[in-house]
C-alpha cells in the first residue's frame, strides 16, 4: 500500500472499506472481542456490558427528518440494541468548526436531548474540540453507547442459520434519498424524509415475544445488500433477497431512477435487518407492525446453505448476485 | 447567544469553553452522573464501571515524542485512570480526510497498538469515516475508555480538602512546547519532546501505597493553572501553587519566553495533578519517583480554605491570582 492515499471509497461501507479495516484491525488490534466484527462489542464478565462507537460526519448537518444530533443518538443506540442489550448510557464528543452558529449547536443539542429521552439513555460524559475554519465541515459528533444485556440469547452476525427468514421493519432507502434530495436542492411531489429513529423500544418488544432472533443489524452505509453480504460472510451462509417483497416508497424509486442508484445499496437510519428462525417470522412481523417504527415490516429474504453471497430473486423470476459495494455512491451519508 | 459563532477559544479549555459547556450540558443533558463534571463518569451499579471519552484533533498529527494515535490512547487511558479504576477497554473511531497517505494511517495504527499494549487495554470496537479533502485535517480520532474500579476510595474533583498537598509527577509544558516548536519549525539546542504517556501503571502503584488520594487530573488544555482552577471550583476550596517548586525544563522556559507564554497554562499529556492528604505526600513522592513517568515528581502546592481560586506564590515572595485562561493560546494541542 506504499504511496497509496485514502479515498472517499474507503469510507463507503463497501469493499474498499472492508479491506482497509479488516487489514488494519487484524494486523494491529486483533482480540477475541473485536474479531467478532459485529457493530457492537460484548465485554466479558457477569454483567454483560455491550459497547458500540460511531462518528457522524453527515452533510448537511440538518436534513428532512432530523439532524446530526438525532442521528448520533439513534445510530449508536441502534447498534447497541442490535446486541439484545438494554441501551443505558451515551458519551458525546463534538468536533466543531470555528464559525458554526451557536444557535445551530443549540438546535443540535436539543435534538440530542429529545432523541436520548425517547431512547431512554443518559449522556454521561462529553468532550468538545474546536478546529479552525476549514478544518472540519460544521460539526462532527462521536457517540459511544453502553448497554447491559440481561437476556441469554446468542445474537450476532455469526449466529445466522440456513432456513432463517430475513425481515426488515419498513421502507428502504428513505434516509439516503432525503439526504440526496436535500443536497441537490430537489423537490419531489412527495419529498423523502429520513427514517432516522431510535429502535431500541421496538427491539425490546420483539425480543420479549420472539426467542429465536439470530441477528439484527442496521443497514446504514452500503444499504441492505452490503449488510446482508457482511452477515453472509460472518455466518458462512447464502442469502436470497426477494425483490417483490422489498417495501420502497415511490419517491425513493423516483430518486433512484434519476440518479441511477439502487435502493438496495442506499443507507437507512431507522431500519433493521432481522434474521430469525422461520417458525417465528410471522410472529415477529406482527410484533413489529404494532410499533410505530415497524408499520411496513416485511419478510424480504431467507438464508440458504449455498455459499454464493447475496442473491436477488427478481420480480421477473431471474436472479442476480448482489455484489459488495465498490466505490462510493453517496459520501457522508451518516 | 443569538447570531453568535463558535470561536477557537470555545475549544481552549478555558473560560469560554467552560461557559459554553456548562451552559449546554446543564440545560440539555443534566443528570447525576454527568453533573459531577469530572473527566470520567462512574456508571452506578455493583461493578463500578468508569467511562471517559475524548476526541483528538492535534496538529500536526505527528510530533516529537508521539503522534495522534499514541495521544488518543494515552489521553483517554489517563482520564479513566484518574478515577482510580483499572483501565480495560478502548473504542476507536477515526475520521480521515481523503488523501491521507495510507502509510501514515498505518504508522498511527502502530502507535495505537504500542500504547495500548503498554497500558494493557484492548481495542474492542471501532468506526471509520472518510470525509472529502478539505473537510478535515489529516485525521481525527475519538477514543472512549472503560475501566473497572475495584478500590473503595472516593476520588474526584469534589473530594479535595483544605490542607491537602498538590503533587505533579514531573516537568510541565513539555507537550505544548514540543508542538509549538514543531509547528513553527524551530530547533532549540535541547529540543522539547512531548511527555505523552499512559500513566495508569504509575497510578496503580500510587493507589497501592497511598489510601488518601483525593483527586487526580491531567493538566492538558489550559495547563496546571486552569485545571487547578476547575478543581478549586468543584471542591469549593482555594489553591496555592509554589512557583519555585514547579519542575520545568530550560528549553520549555526558552520557548515560553520567545512566544510570551506562561508554562502554567501550557498543555501536558503525561502529567497528573495529584491532590493528597498532607501526611501521605512524602510517601506519594517516593512512589512516583520510583516510576519512569514520575522521576521529577514534586509537591507544587497546597489546598486552603480561602475561596480565592488559584494563587501563585512567586519566587520573590509576592503572590498573584492565576485566572482562568481566556482566549486560545495554542489551538489543536490535543
């Protein structure tokens, strides 16, 4: 990698990012906790403490359906919730560009307060750094979330089994479409709104009713296709996605057509891919639809023992492989 | 604050930063854990989990005595260690500017590995974001540290008492002087080297021998004067600093003279201010001097019941108040 430079694609959530991170993480930071490569880490010990960290660099920092403050709470809350833990605490670290209007900072703090209250988490530690004008872009936020896992279930990317069903709790691509429209100054008849939301309440309801959830993961950067691919690799299984079953808004399809994008690769911020034993799938759909963040929940795929990655079963009966994302379709989406 | 903008001074560690953070933290995030305003947070519960978060934006990201990777490990390890906890885990979140040489990223990862091995901490979770060229400055790193406190002592900024002695484990100002010389392209006969170091081992030795440590805090942004002022406010006490007792390198004094800076306000990254019961102070000095990071440990002040902030007893017998830092003397020092 001599003389190579970091590219935007290294942050895409796709292939280049995976190669970079797997390379460096394996070489320098390998340990049994990190090596699991989930979006959360379980600290060993009686109390089963779960930890997840994320930095948010979304552009613009205010968008239809939320802002970077709401996103920074929801993104990390959702990662911790995907472990099956109760999310309890957040740390909050701000990197602010000189010249940011203090009123904007205050709005962002209000969003953080509102989202963390909805999620039922406390902000327990913080940090503020200010960099010169031109050394950041408005504001970047890191949150680290801490949860306590009191249920005994094995939940993670490594526990998926052939025969499992794959559920999503609603429409895909809303977040990316909202950011895209907002950046490009587009207005559609039905404008897209980010789905950014804290999903820990919905997850709690699901886990109270279903005991065979194998894995939950939020399809953010890289979208459903990329995240399904990650999990297929972790569990060494194949995944079929049913094109006709995918819930998508008409306006998102419109944006995709306009920009030549595929909704399966577009980021979501209020969605989970849920892998669950087939016999519990209908029950799960019922529970999810009872929550405001799961009204359009649908079974969108199944797990197979064919190790061929992620395959899309199209509406016309053909099938095509959903490869890992290469390059960067929409930088700074989260 | 309408129409007001964020200034570099809001990140200085001084007065403007305190006002901004106290204002927003009090207004939006108040809770018993955060409100203690220590550099670490103790999560309630049997296991006494301690958490601290910090983002690092130092410029340049490579400097005499370390780099942003080493700093990001040491800074957070030291904050957690100051609670009296064993530091166990770190999360690691990178914000990388497009165009960063991958070889530099690899060097930074090597530093993180080396420092975390010395400190005995595991990196358990990570995140990587890439922003466009010009939307960051090389690389910014957030680390969140997690420790387990197994000793029963009350240690924190709120536990300092009149009569306590104040100890520092060595020379002050080395970090800031090294960064300054490096930025300005200066070469002194004896060049300054950052004191950046993980101090959790030294703290462990200290706490094994001394049971009346009231507070430890690393005087980073704002230096000894500013951090002493924070603690004086937290414990509602006065603080006397003895000018003649302050250990300072000749080269740091030289840099201070050249730039009109006061070493008492200059950042350190391998130093702790230790507040301890008077009767244990000599014992503490002995223990600290036995550690490689405490060779020049000295008693540099004492705590009084006069609520007059921080007062410097000068070499010529006069005294002057060490006010909070206002403005920003050296941005992006950590």
